[in-house]
């Protein structure tokens, strides 16, 4: 059985629309990155710079770390479709959330590692190799756990709750990757640090959510296959069917949208 590589961050897309996933991750078709995605990339870059500095003892300031967000927005590695917005317009959002994170969240965390990359975790029985970067490994009273930063306009509700539903299998994979890359046992619950990318200060909320037993959904039982087995069967079958009811079924998000026969 051939080994096919799956990025942890792409699993949700695989199950949402296999045809879109195949286009991007097997056929190499590409769309420009969205402005929202680039904003998230910028926030990831600056917060990682700050946390890495704390961990190493380099001690760069919040403002110095913020430069990574500015660079990411104005000098992106790939094409960006700002869809009526611009890097200059979203820069204040990135800087506000970066500062809020560094002041309110970072001091409450004890990180053991930042941006932990695992090149490949092969599961030969399933014919897949998992790859990806775990945002953080944190130390808790219950042992080591992972923390994943998620940004978006609805990442944190008005009452401060972070959406965790639907993220368990992705964070479960990140736990596996973090263990492989770091060599430490990941036993504490997974944490989601949500950042709401609103335009006003009131809408720029940050909150925490917890998922216990994130890896449980990865492994099947007598009644149903686990997520990884389902992903393997889907990919190796070659049946990459489309989902025209997907919220991301549009020219903006899918590089094969104009030729997809499933949306007719």
C-alpha cells in the first residue's frame, strides 16, 4: 500500500469535500490565500515569536514580536486575495490581538515548546503519513498537553466561549505529532486558544476551550471505524466525491470549482 501524506490541518477539509481536498493536496491545484487566513498566519507568527523569546530567555518585547505579524501581512509568502480589504486594513486587528494575547494569555501559560514540527508520522497499516506543526506544548498539573491557536470572526462567542466542537480529531492528530517530535508524553487535555478577529476592541475577544480525550475519535471500535481509518479508506479508494452543499463550495475557496461536476 502506498503511503499518502496528510497534513493535520487538512483533515477537516478532507471530510467536508474530498474533491476539494484532492485538488489541493494530491493534484497540487492552488487558490490565493484568503485575507482571513493570512490574518491568522500573521497572528500565529507574532505570538510564536513572543513565546519563543520567553522560552529561550531572549526577552524581546511585545512590540518587537509584533513585527512578525506586520511582515507576514505585507510580505506574504504566497498570493493573497484580500477580497475588498487590504493588509493595511487588517494590520490593526493583528496587532491588537497580538498585544492582548501577550498580556492576558501568555503569562498564564507555561510552554515547554513552541511551533513543534513533525515531518512525518507513518501509520503503515493504513497507508498514511501524518505531518504538521503543533502550535504549543504546555506544562500543566496533569502533565504535558498541546495548545492550538485558532482565529476567526466567530472563534469566540460574545459570552467568551470558544468553539471546540468538530476540532477533536485535528487536535488528536496534533497530540500524536507533538509526542513524536518532542519525545514527551502528551496526557493533559488539549487546549484551544480562540481569537475573535473583529474590527472593534469589544469584538476582539480571546478565550480558552478544552477538549478531553481528543485522540479517542482517531481510533475505531467494533461499531465504527476511527477517523484515521476512514480517512485512509477514502483516500486510497480514489473516490474523491464533491460536496456542493459545503460552505466553502465557491471559486474563492476551491481551485477546481469551475470544472467540478458535483455542483451541477
